[in-house]
C-alpha cells in the first residue's frame, strides 16, 4: 500500500510503499477515503513548529478523515468490516487516573507523558490504509448521501464545536466569533446558527471573507471588521449585538496581539462568557476589577469532549449544519505537495481535502 512517511520533523517526507497493516488488539484497520488538510501542515513537516512533538520514528501525518473499516482486532465490539467511519485524532488513555495521557494521532503528543501512547498509535490518515484504536472512530451511519470529501469537512467543524459546547451556547443567545474568517472560525459561525443563536457576529479583518460568511449565514449573521483598536472594536461588537453578547468565542490562530481577544471580552453583556480556543503569542492583560464587576466568565478549551463528534453528526443528520457552504479543493494522495500549498492559502469557508478513492 501507499503511504506518506515523514522521517522526522524537518526530515524527508515522501510517498512510499509500506506493508499492509494488521489490526492489533483494540484496533481497527481503516481504508482511508478522504482527509482534510491542516493549513499549517507544510510548516509542520518542515520542522518550523517546534512545540509539536510527534513520535520519535518515521510516521504518517494526518488527523481527521473518512474511511471504511477493513478489519478489526480482538477486543473490538462495535465495528465491523464495511462500516463507514470518521476518524477523530484525539486519543485519551482510557485509565482511571487524574490526568490520562493524550495525543493527536498523526500530529503530536498533548500531555508530556504521552510518548508511549504515540508509539502504540504512531500514524495518521495520509495513507491508503491506517490503524486506529476503536475508541477514536465514529460511525457515519445515516450519512450515505454525503460524499467522502464533503463528510471530511467535519474536521473543520469539530474543533469549534467543542468550544461552543464548553461555553454552553443556548438557543436565542447572541454569539460573537472572533477569528471568523479563519479555518475554524468560519465553521464556528455556521455552528452558532445550527445551535440556535439568534444572532452571530462574525468578527475579522478580511472584509471579503466576512461578506462571504454573511451571505452564507443569512440574516442572522452580522459582520464586524476588526481594526485592532480595543475601544473601537468592542464598541462595534456591542452595537452589532444590540448591547452586548451573551457569549464570545476567540479562535484566532497564532495571534501576535491580544487586542482582538480583549475586544471580544469587552463585547460581553453582564454575566457573559468568553471561550478562548486559539493561540496567542503575548500575554492577555485582563483587568481584574472589570472581570469581577461584570460577572464575566473566561473559559479555556482545548479540542472537545468524548461525545462531541456523535453530537455534531446528529446536527448534520438533522440538516442543521450546512456542509454545502464549504468550498472544497480536492487532490489525490499522490498530489499531496500541491494540497499542502493549497491548504496554506485557505480562508473562511475553504477546505482542502485529499482523497484516496
């Protein structure tokens, strides 16, 4: 079978012939059909993102994906050959300890004690057949009408869905999405609508991308172009929310200024909450008294809980999440270098997908 193999971060990355895998105990062999591309995969394989810590051996990158079960190992009880599944890369050790080891399969360890877990499950989705623990697979029953590449775009939605779940967004509330023109932020706008927000304020710097989101979301989506001035931006966001947001969601990746996050915080009405899920270089300077007097909640969230993927699929089955709004650029497995280049230029509702079928 064919697989993209990365010798080490910054090392050789090539499409190679490798042995067909067998299913270990608790594991499932999945014949991959489609996988969405991370925008930063190119920088990752070149070794330009040093905070990532993959397995210390040649491995296949790739996180989310769609495939069909080829074989199951002993101790697998709910999957059978022929089942269509989604791959969820977040693997948490199933042990009753306070802080179980965690990894993102095909990308990095999360907890500092996770190298052993990565050695057991080293490779991700950019290969014809991949082996995963049964615990990270999600049945895709009832979604046959969605093509593999369309279903693969759920990798764009699951991360912000985890943040909106953590913030407990309620039907009828007003939501601000800071970073709405980004890969995950654009999905957060559509998810806010699916979860019943009365108004979603899409905040970002790219005016054309904001207009694209507004058209895709309809009358319940308002767009605010951010200027970088905390006072100006927070006032504009509050006005768009008709006095203040119930919830703000910050998902700007690799931000070099805290001003947008502060503007999102200050856009909240009394008792509102801010969920942070992006990445920020400088420190976030928060006024202790302002936070306390306004009864604001500041919530950090990494990824999503165990039942987030099944819940997201229920929204898709109900027709509440419009995957058709996502613009897909499709590449074959052998075209991965071109897919990496395309992924690096994604904005708003774009998604780059590699297909194996």
